[in-house]
C-alpha cells in the first residue's frame, strides 16, 4: 500500500513540475524573421498595387538617371547623413547590410534577374567595390563615412508602362533600381567610369521607401513627401538607354551618333505617348469632334442667314426697311422734348 501511495505521489510531483515548466519558444529561422519583418512593413506602409500578370499591353523601358539634374536631386541630397535625413543610396545600403532587402547581381548584359541563384552576398559586394568594413561576431559593420554615397550619382531604373484592362488605367510603374558608382575622375582625367552595383526589386523595397522622407522643392524645404511617393508619381527624369526587345539590343548598339541617339529616344517617347492617346480613341474622337464642331458652326451661320432673309422679306412686304423699323423703335423708346415757348392756359383778367 505504501508503495502505491509513493508511486502516486511521485507521479503527481512530475505532472506538477511539467506544468510549471515554461512552454518551449517557437524557433524562428532568419528567413522567417526576414519575411515577417517585410510583411509587417508592407502592412504598416502600404504602397501602390502590383502590376497584374495578364495585362493586355506592356512595354519595359530602361532609363539612366543623373542625380545632378534638378528633378533627380531629391535622391542624392543630403550626401552625408544629417541626423535622421539620409539620401537614397545610404538608405538602400543600410537595408541591404542589415538583411532587410535582397540585392541581386548586375550581369554584363545589364538584364536583371531576381532568382535565388543571383542573390548577391553583402560581403562579396563590399570586397568587390573596395568598401571598408569591419566584422564583429559575424556581423558586418560599415561606418557612415565609408558608405560611398557621394559617388552614387547615377541610377539605372526600369519602368513598366502597361494598360490594365480591369481598371481601365494606363500606368507607369517602377519595377527595379540599380545604383551606379562613378569613379576614376581625378586631376588628370575628368571622365568617370560607371560601376553598376546591384539590382533591387522595387516591390521589395517599396514598403521601406514609404518611411524615407524627401524634400520635394527648393522653394519649400519641408519634407512633405516620401521616396515611395516620389517614384509612384514618376517625379524623376531620365534618358532611355534600352527597351525590352527580341534582339536584346541597347540603343547604343544601333545608334552610331549622339544625334541618332536623341532621335531614337524621342521616337520611343512619342510611341508611348501616341499609344496612350490612341488607346482611348482620342485621335479618332478629336477628328470627329472637330468635324461636328464645324458642322454645328455652319448650321448656326445658315440659321442666322435664313433668319436675316426672313426679316428682310417681311419688312419689304410691309413697305418699310429694317433700318426704318429700327429708327422707329429708337424714337419710341427715347423721351420727346419740345423747344417751343410755353403758353399758360390760365385766363387773364380784363
């Protein structure tokens, strides 16, 4: 009996001890942590809707942005961090360094690839472009002064111009970014060599760009817009250097002179503008509207002339002219005045 009681007591003690133990924490891998962080940022800072896969028309354009241009200056300044204000390259560099955003290798053909095999490790990027860093317990540390933000004066930008048949909208959406370091200019040479660093998928970084304030105007120094707003409203300005084509050629492959390059860029811009104009039938409607307006004007003139003929024939039948009728109307409307001397009607005494 004692054995049974002791066994029961031991069992109860073990059960109570098991209940008192804290629950095992859920193991979270770095990949899951990164995904949770990205999803949280997407919910807190929602951006524009993604481009559907079944659009009826789309054209991909590659542009080169010079950050020394006034419209692109918000991406470049401040060159050095000023408190919480940083430029776009420093912000992207920090996101990549901390593992919040993935960078992808820039290939010799210039085409972007966002596959797993093309992911660029941060350490390889730092060593490839000579960016000084320190490693502490497996964590890479780069000081603000070592971030080459002053050299990142250009960007490659890919935008997709598409027609969404579901919403009936014609949209220009940024899909990829590539910062470029301009190096090699010194006292003996003024020509800098471009070094494209990496491609970034815009949808990956868009939730974070919604937290980066930008100065939108030289006249108003209030940071009243974000980097996400800047790209969503297409406030940037860049020259086309490539379009997606079946031969995979850039404009420099078949434009031999600068004038040919400018003419080709103008032609592509006009093609896009004409498509947007004609997709709604504006070209046809404008001709029709113009024709209708001319017809309406002719009908109005015919009515006026027929009305004048009618009044003229009516006045002739009455034996008076239109001028005579107008004169009579004027005389009736004007008050009559008499200049003769006034005569009293009162009787005079004799």
